[in-house]
C-alpha cells in the first residue's frame, strides 16, 4: 500500500542541505581498504548517470534487500537509514543491521527520507521512487542526491540476454566502485557466480526420477484471498531454468501477477515454493497462512503437490533479487534432489 505525502519545497530545502553537508556528516571508519579515490566516480543506474566526488557517507537504503547488500559489502558505517523490512534478518547481518537507523518500518515516505539527510539513496526497484513514496529519481537528482536502482529492475537499460543473476552481480560491482569497495564486491560476485554454477549442476539430472521436466508454482503472497505467483519476468523463472525445472506461470509477462486458485490448480505443479514474508505483517504473508490458504481451498487442496506436501518454504525476500537469492537457489537445487527430480 502506498503512503501519500507532500514532496515539495520542504523536501527540496532539507535534501539540498543534506547534499551539501553529506560529505562531513555521519560515517565512521572508511572501509576503502583499496584506498579512497582521487578522482570522481561515475556509474550508470537504470538509464541514468550517477556521479560522486567521494564515497557516500549518509546512504539510505529503501528496502531490506538493498540494506543487506550494503551490509554484505561492509558499509554499515556509511548508512544513515534503512526501511521496508519484509522478512527475518539473518544472523550474519543482525549486529550490523542494528547499527543502522530505521527511518521507516515499512515503505519510506519523502518526509521520512528527508529527515535522514541522505547523500545517496539505494533501492531494489523503481516503484519505491514515486511522488507518493520517497520522491522520484528526477527530483532527487535535481537536489544532487544520487538515486540507485538495481539493474535487475531495469533490464531494458542493460545488455540484451544478460541473466538476472549477472545483473544482480553488476549491482555489487557498481556499488563497489561508488564506495571504493571494489575488491570486496568482486569477491562477492565471484562467490555467488560459483554458487549459481553449483546449483546448475542439478539441471543435468533434472527429470531423472519423474521422466519429465518438473513444474513449479512460486506463491509469493495471498492478498484478499487471491494468490500472487511468479510470472516469467521475475527471478524465480531464472532460478527454475538453472535447476532444471519450469515455472508453471512462465507464460505471464509480469513479475508477480495476481491469479486465481482455480488457475493454480489447472496448472497442477509438481511442487510449490512458498515465500515467507512474515515480518512484512500483511494478512497472508506468512508461510503458515499460505499453507492454510491452500489447504482450505476446495480445488488446490486436492493437488498432488499439496496432498503429498511437496512444498518448499523459503524466505520471501530471496525470491526477489537479493544478496541472499543464491541461498534460495541452493534450496531449490536441494529440493529437486529430495523430490527425486534430479540426481
């Protein structure tokens, strides 16, 4: 749900002063083990060019995925705020996460953003940059506050055919250049490329047990009783391809389309992946609620996947592009073996 707020003159005045003062405000130990750059840095993000005179010191991440990416790069001391917690914070990030101010427990408004006086803003998707949310990227650019968007959400501005995971890794590398953490970003990209390759080894044996390529439905949320599932353009379709499965809704040109339970039943998936978004707090977000919705539906409850408990629970945040997505990719590869679809 969107939060409406004014983003007019007050936003301009406060963010303009933040941009001017950002380089001397906040921060801690500069994690630039490779050395602070002597020249300005420019990166491209979602079709726009972002320029920096030096590493940002008051970064605000508008969602949990962006926050965890920055924490993985060791940049908590460069952060002035986080927002939009969707799922449980994993153990490896808890200590660092606790040091970052929460500017909004859910989606941040322009007022909440300006109160944090950022000199850089990061988000996983363009829909967080709207007039009734944090403000548009154009508004922020006019105030000299660069606004970064994950390359995965802007495939039209990237190389044709580049996989979602490669776009995600390009985020790490771009952020590494911005903060001077190139070595750490490159190491993270290498590590996760290896994890993708390892998960892909399951594909060679896919269908070994069942004699066919298994199909899967990804249930992201249940809102007003209706299921939201992964369509063709979301990360789960790429995950399916890597492990040798097929997304049952691959013919729908959306990331997370609303469908009907009858349509889920008609597709009769071999197994179901449900995302737990319990920390987001909306009705139907938890894995338990999704299980209950399927069990109570008169048609879906009769599916072999539901009756046989061929259901895989994963953190919901990992079904969207995230530094943790390779974890769920590994869970899928393991599930393919456990269910007899891969050797």
